[in-house]
């Protein structure tokens, strides 16, 4: 039976089945219009225990003061840039993210982007012809071992690609490399050996500008690059130089920092740079999986036992239903 009052305020709409499942267990209010009205959102938070918001909605310490009962914030997609994570921790508010649900979509996006770039950006052969390339038989370097990586590797291997990888947080002796079928290399060696590179490293301030003068000038000639990471990982001056020189044949960024393409900025006139608006992880299937991750974890955290334990665990594949099997069991 649904509870009275508003336990869960949904500002970012979920999959319809996931929403109905939550409504059977909690008092739920659907209010997507609050995403455009910060004042009304704050006023609506007085008795809310769980809040699901889109990435554009800011949740800071001031807003949290208006939500004394809030225990969990749910996000369907990537990034917590608009959320004051420290303020949430101080207030005892857990943050639940559905980003792992987009791993399969990201892996497919990378394959599509690499195929497009390799075929669309011709290179000069020994006999003087300018032709595209195939994904099979080349070396692909993965920068960042993330949830999409173990799904991407077998797709690349099916084409016949050799896969090498680098992650500053994963030692070369870690069993993960063998388990995922990736040969670990230092970053410079990875770029020197790879005809194609894919950057998926999660952003952190210590990695800002990592891909700059120390590494990008050494990428293999005519390399193509796909990045699903925040563009702050790149030194935009050096990136523009290697793209303009042709050392890097082409790059595809699935997001780029605001203003990076403004007139006068190094990347503004670069023709062999393609940018898409953060769409790699956004598919119908991924959104449904993310909805179930967030809905089920919120349900767990709103039970007295979960609240007493104050436990937040990473999302796992079992947190969403089989897409062919319909809604999760009650």
C-alpha cells in the first residue's frame, strides 16, 4: 500500500514501471516542473525523504537546510557537479547514481565512433592513395578502466583489435588487467603504439591537463581519439596543436567544457574535432536500467533497517531487471 505524504519527490522522470513500483511502496510526487523553479523546489522539500533530480538542478547546503528529512538523492546519469557532495555527507544524505547502467551504451558508442573516424578520415598509403582504415588488426588504447571497459574489450576483440590500457589508479600487476583481457602499458607507450585511443578516465582535479605536453605529441601518427571523459583532462593548447599538425588525425569528444570552442580559444577553429552533447550513455535501455538502480536503492534506504545501517553500496548489475522480463519483482 502506498504511504501518505511525499516520501519521494521525482523531479527527473523515471521509467514508468519503476515509478509505479515506487508508488506501491512510498508516497511519491511527480514534479518535473520544479527543475525550472529553484524556489518552488526548496519549498517542496520540507517533508521529503528522497529526491530524484536531473543534472542541471543544483543541490547546495542552503537547499539542504530546507530539507530536514532528506536521506537520499538519486541521479540517473553521470556527474555530480551540481551536487554539493560534502554538504550531503554532513547532512547524512546518501547519493545514489545510476551511471553504471550506461556502460553498455558507452561501449557501443565507442565502437561506432571509432569506425566512423577510421573510415571517414583517410590516411596516405605507401603508393600515394588516401583511404580509410579498418578497426580489425589495429591496436586500441583504453585510458581509464571503468564499467564500460570489460564490455568494450570483447567488442574490439571481435573485430580483431589488440587492446592495451592505462589507468593511474590500477597497478600493472593488478589481476584486473588479465581478467578484462587488456595489456597494461605506461601512458606514453600506449599513445605511441595505438592507432586509436579511447579516453574514459573519470575526472579528478589531480588529472586536469594530464593529456598535454608530456604525452599528446607522442601519439602514433594518424591516430584517432574518442573521449567520453571531461575535456579538462586535456591541455587544450596541446590538443589543438596535435590536431592542427595532423599528428592526431581526428578526435571525437562526447562532452567539452563550456567556452572551449568560443572564438579565440585554441580549439575554436580546429576542423578535425567532433563534439557531441554527452550522449554516449543515453539510450532508452540505459535509462530504464538507471531508473531501476535508483528506484530500488531508494526503496532500500528508506526502510528503517537501511537507515540504521547508513550503508551505501555501489550499484551492481543485479539492481535492474532483465529488459526482456519487465519490472522488478515486488
